[in-house]
């Protein structure tokens, strides 16, 4: 039995007195000898239900803040990206997750039929070739430098990166607007470094958390290389012009008179 007591004021509680006098003697309200109003709550489950409802409401309100905190803990800005080498503990390419992942990416229009797609492998996985056929993916190993060099810049729409440290290859071949997907560690304390020229468009957890990034611009390294190439091309053009000007002077010079003995 739970009691709630309030200071009794006869002027304010005439209604209670009248109800008791009128025969409602079973009401859970009474006035004790100390002029205190006592309200009896016969079932404590009501209070427990109210308390649980309040806790549930607070939990729902804190979900957005917990989500942003989680993202902040796994994502940081950098000029390159990599999947932690520890991801091999949480993920294996032959674990059966890939069909579910690629189907989900297709439903989100991140992996489309007809896209030029690459599966960039660490080389140690037993990849089901049916996965590559169904999703129209080319398999390239990180150790196959010759195959990597055969892929032109900015020509690939989608790249899946398995669990290992990547390099500039993915950023070089991926188009602006292209998607790169990779597994991240199940431990949010292990930070995932997001490049500054990429935007997160997909986070989904199966047995492993997968992240998809959209390329929104060229990296600083590629821009520096482009500027160097442009500067080199300008220098070559200037050298050509100077050489041609010299040749024009030679060609326009009148022939010298030949003196025969």
C-alpha cells in the first residue's frame, strides 16, 4: 500500500468530506487526525508503469545523440582512407555477408546494373565467383600492380574494398560521384578515417558494420599532381615555341652567296 499525504485545509477539502458522508466510504482518500489528506494507491504497479514509461521516453529522446556520438567516434577527417587491419577479425569475404550487402546496396541505388564495378581484394579471401558474376565486378588484387595500372583514372563507378589498408589506387580510378564500400571494425573505438573529398552515404550493420562513401571531389594529392602536370605541359609548350621561333629565323634567313673558285 502506498500513501500520499498533503497538508489538510478544511476549506479546500469540503468535497472529500461530503463524499464520505454521502456513502462513498470506499474511496482511497481520508483525512487523518493531523489534518493531513491521505491518498492511498492500492496497486504499486501503476507507479512502476509510470516510471518505466518515463525511462522509455528518455531513452527514445537520447537515441539521436547516441547515434551522432557513435558516428563521431568511428569517423574522422583525413586525406586518405583505410580499413583497419583488425577488420579481418570481424569480417571475412567468404562469410556469406556479401550477397546481403550487395543486395542492400542495390536497393539503395548505390550499386546499379551496368556500373563499372571493382572488387579490390587483399588477396587472401576465398571469394565466390558467382558474387562477381551477379554483380558484374572485376576482381583486382592489391598485389597485382600490373592489373591496377591497366585501369584508367576516373573510370569506375563502384569499388568494394575488403579488410586491409588501401592506397591511392581506389581514389585514382573512382569517378566523382562514385561509391566505395568497405567494412569497418566492430569496435567503434577503432577510428575509421574518412577522406575529406568523400561523404558518408550508407552505414549498415550485419555481423560487421559496412560504410559506403561517395566521392565528391578530387583529393589534394591528385590536384597537386594535376597542377604539376599542367605546369610541366606549359613548360613544354614554351620550349616548343622557342624552338620553333629559332627555326623560323633560320628558314627565313636568305641564302648566302656561294663563291666558286
